[in-house]
C-alpha cells in the first residue's frame, strides 16, 4: 500500500465525519426556519477589527488546550485497548486538590507552579490507578468502574468545595476555593502575539499551551519510539500474544492507566492557572467526555487530536455569535454530537477498507524468480539452478511426501 493511499485512508474517517455532521446540521437549521449558509457565515465571522480577530483566535486556542489534553489522556488508554471514560472525574478531582494545594503555600513562581502541576498529575494518576487495579485483580471492566468513579469523584469534589476547601464567604452565589497567589499563576503568551505583529486581544492566551505541546511530543515519542510504547501497542492488539512474548500485560494495564490519569490531571490547569485561579461551582465541566470525541476524531494521533481540539474549540466559540444572529446555540451541540456518531461509523468503514486493501495486496503478490516457489529459479550469473543432490531444490527432481517417492524415502530412512 502506497504512502499516499495510507494517508488517504487515515484522513477518510475524520473528513467523512465532519462532512456528514455539517450536512445533518444544515438540515436541522433549515427545518427550524433559518438559512444554513447564514449560520456558516456567522460561525466564521471573527470580527471586523484586527483586535477582534485576534481575540477570536485566542478564544479558540484557549478552549483547544484543555480539549487537546483530554483527547491525549483518552488516546493513551485507547492505544492499550482500554476505554478510560473516567477522565472527567480524574481531572475534576485533580483540579480542586491542586487548587487547594496551590492556595495553601507561598513559594517562588517556578516552584509554586511545579507543585500545583505535580499534585494534579499525582491525583489524576492515583484515581485512574483504582480502575487499573480493579481490572487486573478482579477483572472489573474499566468502562463500568471508571463511570462509577466519575460519580464518586464529582461527589468528593462537591463535598470538599462546600466544606473543608471552601474559600468564598457564606451566602455567596458562586462557591470557590481560596484563590491561588500570583506566584502560582501561569504567565500568558500575549507578548508572543505582539512579537508576531498581531493586535493585542482582551483575553490572555494561556501559557499552558506550551505545556500541552510538550505533553503531545512526549506521548508521541513514548508510544511510537520506545520499547514501552511497543509493549503498550502489542498488549492492546493481543494481550495473550504479548504475554507469550514476555510482556507483562497486567503490568502494562496499570502503567497505561497511570499515564492516562496523570495527563487527565492536567486538563483543568489551563483554566485554573491562566484565568480563574480558583476552583468553583462554575468551573469548566464536561471536558473529559469531549476528550473522547476529540481522540476518536484524531484517530489517537497527537497531531490529529490537536486538529480535533481546534475544531471543537472553534465550534464552542461559534455558539455566542450564533445566539446574536438569532440562531439557536444548540446547533453547535448538534454538530459535535453528529461528529461523534459519524466518526465511529467512518472509522469502522476505514478499518475494513484498509484490511481489504491489505488482503488484496497479499493475494496478488507474485512469487519472485529463484525464491524456491517454482522450478524456474536461476543460479548465479543467470545460469541454471545448481544441483545440490537428491531431495534438494525444486522442479522434476522434487519428491513429495506421498506416493512412491514417499515410500522410497521411508525405506531408505529405515535402512539407515
């Protein structure tokens, strides 16, 4: 299969999913009495002034950063054949405990940030580790256990927010933890925008974007360029075959879920360290579930996940302009939902096309001259094949294991 054909099959599923989602959404918009083309125009309208246009780009990027981390966390588990649907609970619990840890200490800037990041990753990893331990020791499906742990994590976070970790005064409409000191804030990247000649936006571009890029590179190298990544993918394809070749498949389940949970712990930090600086009742929710859609759309590739995160970030930004144009913002939810459904179907179609193409390639592959498959092999310098004695080589001198030749060989072996 050529490189171009492989690339085409890889792009087939996400492109088909997006096209189908746009068609279905267009039909829905038309049914409610609005013009689908007007809706598309509004979605792509980033403003009239350079400042407004830069602001729209920053909003998309800020939304895409946590979505990228969510998709990355889900994709690591997917590579192992695991479905970590508990990313939602892992990042929510990790974020509130990281916010509490950051508010409880006063350290120099880099150390303060490092403490918050480490706490978030450790909490996320430990919470995901519960799923792994239940699977390898008791055979509990990671789907069931992670869903149940989502509810437990959200309940614990709610208890901590309204109880021991509450920082807002009594009677406040929005309950939050104690704000993190400025030494624990992550610097923004608006200076980089100015260096690129772009107008300054009203919103700060999250500096955590750099951490997300590093995380994507590390995961890509880990999965594709290391022995651990090979064992991970082998265990995901066939645990029994991996075990037979010396891979500890049960240990790989635990390690993979710990890595997935650690990445999940980072999901809430862009908003926490770049904007809100505290965890509250209005903290961004649902990123873990959106991460599943982003990972599916990106086919578990960090580059594909980044593009999927940008698409979902673009759709989220489009919700407000649609409302101003008297078009229901629920159109965005419809598009996102149909993308998820379409990408699942398209991935299966792409997988079958890839398998059939590979099977056709194996079926029509002709035997090469001199490979022992025919009697027409050649010897050195294009001459006839050498005669290495009876029973060797191919052609008329070859005796099969049945018939007279087989009996003659048996008699010679018995006489020997």
